[in-house]
C-alpha cells in the first residue's frame, strides 16, 4: 500500500524514504550525484525532507471536481 503525504495543499505518493546519511558524506553534505541518481531511479518528481529522511515522491495531480460531477450526471 502506498503512503500519501500532504504538504502545502499538495498531495504526494511517497515512493521511498531514505535516511539523510544514505545520500550524504561524513560531514553531512548531500552528494548530489547520488541524490539525483535515486530521484531518477525511483521516477520521483518531487523530494521532501523531514528531520531524519528524504521522501522521494510523485505528485498527485489536482482533481477538477466540476469535470467529475459533469461525467457522473451525464
């Protein structure tokens, strides 16, 4: 089952969570080549960060409710 995450009125499907240290060097600096390789490998279009992990995500498109209502009533 996929986990959803809401941030700034957007909804994301979390594809994978990686601890910060998995994409950082010993000084805590992000290794951009490794970070970008993970993003590309997972097909993520957005990355969120919390205090311990990076969340590689896919953005859930906004729903146009008027279109759905029209389809149902037709």
